[in-house]
C-alpha cells in the first residue's frame, strides 16, 4: 500500500509544532490545492504544522490530479467502499505524522474539501483518538446508516457549503447536519448564499475560529 505524502507548511511561530492540521483535497486536485490555506489559518494557530496529503490514486476522470476513490460509479455501496478504503490510507498517515512531529495522539484537526470532506468526516468520527475538530467544506456524510454503530467519539464538526454548489448539492450538507445531530455530534453549519463549489472568506473565518476553539 503506497504511503501518503504531500506539501507541508509551518509552524508560523518557527518553534516546535504544538498542533497538526491535515487538509484533504477534492477530486482531481492535489495537496497543493489546499496548502495555501495554511498561512491564513496560522494567524489563529501560529504553533500548528499543516500538511496536505495527496490522495492515494491518480484521478480517473481527469488527465491530472488525485482521487481518494474513483467517482466513475457514484452508487452508495461503491462510494461507501471507496471512503472505507480511503480511511485505510489516511489513518496510518495521521499516526505517522503525529509521531514524526512528536505530538500527542489527540493534537490534530482534520479539514477536507468536497471528496476530501467526505473522507475526513468518515475517518475522523471513527478514529481511535478523536480529532480536536473536523472541518468539512462542500462535502457529504457517507454511510450515515452505519454512523451510530461505528462512531467512536463526538468531536466538534463544522459544515460549510455554498448554496449554489453545482458539483455537490448543498442538500448533502443539510443531510449530514441532521444525521450528525441525531448521533449527538456537536455541529456548526453555514450555508453560503450564491457560493458555488468553493471556499470563501466566510468559510475561512469560520474554519479559523473552529480550529482555535478545538485546540483551546
């Protein structure tokens, strides 16, 4: 099984890192697509190290970029199998990165966009040690029916989704919010008018606040 790797940034303080923030990109992108968020969020977390791993597979729907799983078949059983396999890559990467930085098992937060958001929601809620926060932008909750049986922790979750998203419908985050609340997971959700499949200043500001609170 190939090991994940990707661009890293920080800490802004230039000291030893005290936290780890892992940024998981969307379908057809790579780690460089999200690592530019690090300097912005470092204003809230100057002692955090940021890493944006490249997904394990070459994207089969684009000439470039990576994927956490194939999106050719988007039927629920195939998507669930895909995100479960993605977790088998992300989990050891998280453990190895925390160990490499000399950080405690709980000194991390997860952020994802689109397919990356689906990956961090699925993985983070089932980890042996809970993340301090999960930030899911323009994503969805995969396999909600298995959540109650498989949930290991209830970390704070931020859901942000553009109401004009033409790639992942905003209803996917509404459904995720309802399922997470039903499972007792603390959720904050923001639905941004006129925003398509992307991240805006509102989302960035809410992400910074969620990270700050998570590590407080």
